[in-house]
């Protein structure tokens, strides 16, 4: 982190919408443990399920940890979707 950066923190809410609430619940159940056990030295992530949406709230100390959190969340959701699609073939 740059010591003289005016950036104090980065906060974001990301809504991921699924085809239906059943699919959202399957993905939510698949990734919630990753969110609960992720190291949180410079950022925190909170995951909630609302109907057919998963809501990710990220609070990071700097842009680097924010980017890492977003990348992790996308990776976990994408992997869960791929596995879910394979099991439905």
C-alpha cells in the first residue's frame, strides 16, 4: 500500500442475479464457507441471499485488497456455476 495515498478504504455492493431463487440458493450454499473462512487482513466480505440474487458487500483498506476480494468472489461463483452446470447435464 502507498503510504501517502488519499484512499482510506474501498466499499462496494455487488448484486449477482441468477435465473431463479433455487439456483441462487445452490450457489450461495456452495460458496458461503469460502466467504466465512477467507483471510481478512485488509478486507472483509459479507455474503447474503435475497430471492434470486446473491449480494456481496466488500470493505477493503486499499484498492489492491479490494481487487483481490472481487476476483476471489467472482472465481468462487464462476466455479460453483460450472460445477452446477456439469451436474445438470
